[in-house]
């Protein structure tokens, strides 16, 4: 993963971690189901967003290697694996 994307992903994961911790606190506080589900939905959206950042970076890596006529087989296999995980 490129350095600038790694920092972005790390920042996003830290926010998601905090959000999940907040949901655990909401459970302890016996907050309404609707509030808890709303926060869980927000976490899911955040996870999907960070996944997209990672996939985009991997695609950029594959395209960059192909443009530079470097071997892309390993990157393409990783991309295929990642896409299978998403499905």
C-alpha cells in the first residue's frame, strides 16, 4: 500500500475503532435499539469506504506497474483475492 494511502486507511480505522467502542458504551447505557443500529450502520458505511480506498490503491498499483511494464501477476492475484473477499 502506498504511504499516503496507508496513513489515510490508518486514520479511518482509528475512527472506526472509536465508533465501535462508542457502540459498546451505548449498549452498556441501554440506549434505544434505533440509536445503536444507526451507529452500526455508520460503522458499516465507514468500513465500506475504507475498503474502497484500499481497492482503489491496489488498482492504481496494478495500472502503474502495467504502464511501467513491470510484472503485475502478484498484484493481479491480490486484486482478485480482495475482490472475492468483498463479494
